[in-house]
C-alpha cells in the first residue's frame, strides 16, 4: 500500500503542474524580464547608464535637441568633414533614390549588386591606391568578416590591446593564433613578432586612431617591424579616412608612410557622408576571396542605393581636390587645442579632432557636460567602463563646418563652466 502511494505521488510530481517547483510556474517571459530587470538595475547602480539625447534636426554644426531651447552647437558627432548634410551629398542621395530605388531586397551575390556599388568600390580602391575594395553594410561587419577568411590555425594575428570592439569580435571568430601587444608598445610587438616566426602568415592589427584618446598609432614603426619580420599589416581607419593627412588619405598620409599597410578597413558612417557602410581595401586576391567567403558580406543585405550615392559623391569631392576640408578640420582642431591648453585644461591625444578634455572624475565629467548643454554646447562625458577608472573626460569632436566663432564660443563656455567646477582658475 505504502509503495503504491509513493508511486502515485511520483507520477503526480512528474505529470501534474501543481507539483512542479515554484520557479517553473513563472513563464519564460516573466523569468527573462526578472533577470534582465536585475541586470538593468545593476547598470543604473554602477552609474554607467547611457541615456540618448534626441536630435530633431539633420546632423550639423548647429542642431536642435529635444528638451532644449534654440540651436545647440554640436561637438560630439564624427561628422569630421561636415558632409552629413552637405547639399551636394544630399542631392546625390535623392537622385539615386529615383534612379536606383530605395533598396535591393537582396544580398550582393544574389541580385544586390548595382552599377553604383561597383563604381563606389573602384573609387575607394583608387582613393586609397589599393588594387580593389569591397563594401559592407558597416565597418563593424568589415572587421567581423575579414580575419576568419584570411587567417587559419597556422597563422597569427597580433592586435593592439586597445583596438576597437569590432576588431576584437572579428578576431574572436578566426582560428588563427591570437596575440595582443601592449597599447602602441613597439618592444612588445617586436617580441611577439620574434616568437611567431614559425607561422605561415602574420597580421599586425591596429586602429589608425584610437577614438577614446584621439591618439595616432605609430604606423611607421609598425610597418618597419612588419617589414623586418615579414608580416602583413591591417589598419582600421574609421577615425582617419577623409580628413587625416593633407588630402584626407588617413593615417598613412598623416605619418608619411603612404601605401605601406597591406589592408585598410574603414567606415562611410563618419567623415564620408555619415550615413552607413564600411569597406575593406587591399590586395585583389583578398578582396576576391572576401566576396566568396566573408559571412557578413554573404549573409546580409546590400548597401542601399542612396547611401552608396552619398558616399560616392563624398569621394568625388575629396578626389576633385576639396582638400580645403581636411585643412579646415586641422585648423579648427589646432585652434581649439591651443586655446583650451592656454586656459589650463589638459587635452589628450595627438593633434586629432578628437579632443578629450581630461577631468578624471566621472561625476565631474557628467555634470560639466550637462552644464555645457545648458549653455548651448553639446558634448558628452565618458567614464568607466568606456575609459579606464579615474580617467573620465569630456570628448570634444571638431568638424570642418565649425566656424572659428563656434570654436571660441565653446572654449569660453568651457572656461566658465571649468571655473564653476574648480577645474581651471
Ligand atoms: N572601427 C572603429 C575604430 C570605430 O570607431 C567604429 C565605429 O564606432 C567602427 C569600427 C564601426 O564602424 P561602423 O559604424 O561603420 O560599423
């Protein structure tokens, strides 16, 4: 009888919902909400919550922002050349909408390649002086899709420890032996190059410009070491293409080492019109293999025609010698940096339009950027985990469309607010 009772209870426990453990009563959705709610609360508690301010105008030097009055001076876009709302660029996008449609509803290799996609790839290759180029929907995808195609288990990838997240993710996907060298540390890089001499191929990977600090990679030294140890080089030029160097060719031109990098990846989503898109420019065989094997290229939709046309117009402007734009960004950058340093601020970086105003304390960076917004200046404070603890800053980004008056007004606002918070006297 007792045995019968035990069997009956066991059956009930496995079959009847009323005997299930209490946690199983919660639906999967409710559990997920509870778990994620806890994570969200953790982010709030840690003080690392990111709020998005809502812009109600096109991207430009002067913008309107929800919840604020009048025009705001914008110093935090990657709109380095000010071409995001340039009339010629917009007109090119509108024309392509009429002539080539809104989108292709296809990946490139099925029926997603138009004449304008190939034309843009050829322009990019010509601009960088490379054999060929391939477009992606973003540079994140270009970085995610290259390493596993190029490198296998017999190869090594050697990456600066502060490279962009998309490079880190791309490297995670590849089967090559992975090495990280200390940030910009050429001794460390050389010792890894020495250790890996038995590998079939080696690729040194670096950002051209590191976006949190506005500092430029030591490309000449990297290329010299790569030559010495017979390695290839890869550079991410998202914060350089279009404006760094006299004609905007990027870090190679800025440092006088034109044509020495094996592979260039960059974005169309910053200086080059600012819409979206990325690319790889490099040797023909690599680009051809990427078209066959690169997963973000093969399994994701093609770049929309208006976006292609906008970027294509930007390359025309740059190649027709609108060299004034890179000069204008450089001039504006020098003015801002000089005036801020003279006022007593510490500005990190290497004469790059990314000008991090170093403050140290996270709350100070956040409160000062709020105070600047009240004065009509839109800048953003960055703190841990985006930058190391104790190295909070306000990142100011300079554009060719800022006037000297805009720059001076911003410096004056920084001085006023800096005095109010005791940062400068
Ligand atoms: N690489 C670097 C250095 C970047 O700063 C960014 C953008 O933030 C990317 C890659 C990704 O570019 P995209 O916005 O085209 O995906």
